[in-house]
C-alpha cells in the first residue's frame, strides 16, 4: 500500500471544514431583536472589560443593525431588557 499525501491532506481539509460548519453560530435576524431605545436616561459610569475581537465585531454589527449609535448603548439596553 503506497502513501498518498494528497488523500491525507484532502481528508484533513474535509474534517476541518466539517468541524467549522458544526461550530458555526445559528443564523438569526439581527434586525428583529426587539430592543428599543427608551426615552428615560440614567447617569452612566465607565467600566472596563475584555472581549474577544470577534465578539466585539458581532456586538458592533448588532448595534448598527438595530439603530444604536454605539455598541455600549446597545449592550446597556440589551442587558436592561433581560
């Protein structure tokens, strides 16, 4: 039996692609989260925390898709509505 390096590479690629497909987040419509801006404002304080860059990008996209001027404003309303 001869070694076929191309077959092994293709098998690895298929396994990697399959694992990536299984790990994808479920699709959902980001425009219909139902998180509306309130008229009442509360004084805000600064807080610092860390996020993975991919999570930060998703938060920014959700904020923009839902009409928020900043991701912190979006997160604030999201957490208040939980």
